[in-house]
C-alpha cells in the first residue's frame, strides 16, 4: 500500500476548512488543504462571529487580530410599528456578567477567511493547494484516496487516513459519495445591501418588526452597514439596491444614499441536512453537512463548532493514543444534535421577525419587552449568541458519555440485585 501523503485531507478552504486546518497545524498533524477556487468574490453573506467562536479563536491565539478588524456589537435594539413609523420596543444586551466576549463580532466572511489563511503560515504542517478540485474519492478500510485536478488540469492522487469535507452547501464531496440531503425551503425571502453608513445608528444591531415586513441592520467594519429586508411577493428575489432602499425607507424611515452602495445580494432561506455526517473515512463539517436560515449568524458558527470537535478528536488520538474509530463514532450524533438545536433557534428568530398578520404581531410586541428583561433575557441572549448550544466541545461530549455509561452500569447493578 502506498504511503500516506498526509494524516488529514481537508476539501474546502472556506472559514470552516481553514479553522480546522489551523487547529491541526497547531498540533503538528500533517494536513493537505484543497480549495478549488483561486480567488474570492467581493461580498460576504456571513458577518457575525459569536462569543463561543471567539473563544475558539482565542484558543488558537488569533482572537486579537479578529477584534482589531471587526466591530463589537454589544446590544440589539428592537423596533415595532403600531401606526406609521416604528417605535423603540426593547433593547437586548448581548453579554452577561463575567463573559469573556460580551458581544457578537461583526466581520465579513471574506475577512475571516483572510485572517485564517494568514494564520496558516504559522504552521508548516499544513499545505494549502488552491485551484485544486477533488474529482474522485475512493475509500479503503484504513484510508481514503482523492484524485485531485490542479489549476493546469493535471491530476494527482492524494491519500490519508481521514478526509474532512468542508466544501460548502451542496458539497460536491457528498455527491461523489452518493449521499442524499434533506431540504426544507421556507416561504420567505430577503434582499440585502451593504452601504456606507450614514444612519447614525452606531455599533448597535437594529431589528425592525413592521407590518410591511422585517428589516435588520448591522454595523460592519470600514464604516459600512448592512441592511437586510424581507422581500414581498412569491417570486425568487433578485439583488436590487433600489428595492432595498425603497423598503428600508418605507419600514424604518431611514433614507439610504445610492451613492453609498457597496454590495447587494438576495436569498431564500432553507434548512438542509446531510443523511450522514460521516461516511467511512470521510467526515462532513459546516455547510457541507448542514445549512440553516442565516438569521442570527448561526450557520458559520455551527460549522466552527464542527471543526473544533473534529480537531479535538484527532488531537486526542494523536497525543493520547485513543482509538480513532471510537471517538469518530461520537462526532455525528453530537454534532447533529448541536446543529438541530441551532437550526431550531434560527427558524424561531426568523419566524418571530417576519410575522405579518395583525394578531400574531400584537402578541409578539407584547412579549418581546418581557423576554428582553432579566431574568428571561439571560436565556434569550444565550440562544441568540449560541453560548448554550449543546455538545460543542469534546469535553462536554465525553462527560455526557461517562454519565450515560455510569447510569447504564447502575441500572445493570439494580437488575442483578447488586
């Protein structure tokens, strides 16, 4: 059998693949990172990094660079309309007492990727091959082999004991392995636009719940601000600065300057879930395994939790000599549980914000001020910032496994009369 080219192959150098590569590089695990793209587009849909993800970056010694580049969003102001214009309804502080990072960091994904890519230079165990696509995968009992096509069209075979598929929504790797994906599309759609910020709203997130549809507004680095508007009608939304500007004005009273346009996009949220997060020696992370409505920025951060858990498994096996198969068997059930918890919250936040009928809107407007005050606000903040999403660490997973094992042993003793 030919020698392995690396201990781990990673397919996809988006934020999740890059984060995983950084973890493995720090541990000294020989890793090859394949990325089919040779360049990046100008815009970024994901912009929020949660406190839990900032703790992950702190573990790698990278958080200060991220904090220097991003905007700290410490609170969210909620507005609702009763008559013509929205009025302040509530304010939610995003950090609790003693929190290491009492905020969500606003930083476009393109900058997140750039910082992680820069960090790879610290760890020579990682080799990045850009413009290289995985076009075929074969598995054996103890290894996986990828046929990779480079930028000039030449092909090479790469072999490793494990492959991490971080190749994004739709995951070509899942297609190569014939895995199915459950898809649920939601009956709402959104347009977004990034603008030079002349709103005067400061480093605060603003959420507008109106009878005409929702508007979300987030500060961004570089003096920019993102506006996300709920689209009207049943057609697939197309990017449109003009419609963003018209709907922001009608729903919030804010007039966006067309001269400040930077980037526009549109999307219809969907939730997808791969039938298996692990297939033999291939493990799926991030959007390759699951996607959810991007409300609240839960998607990329859930992928970071995937990468962190897988990295911890591989580190523990390398340093502690534990059985890889036993630990990998824990990845799918626990990360699926974590994803589903985050996806439910994302769906709930989206549903609450996009209510249009009068009676549900009135009930929401009564409840929001109550939920955003202590003691209930602590739970809401934990949900919104993903601090209390279950099983995002290997220590938590192993602790639960120990509890289950002890409970099972206790039941066995009772059954035997011991």
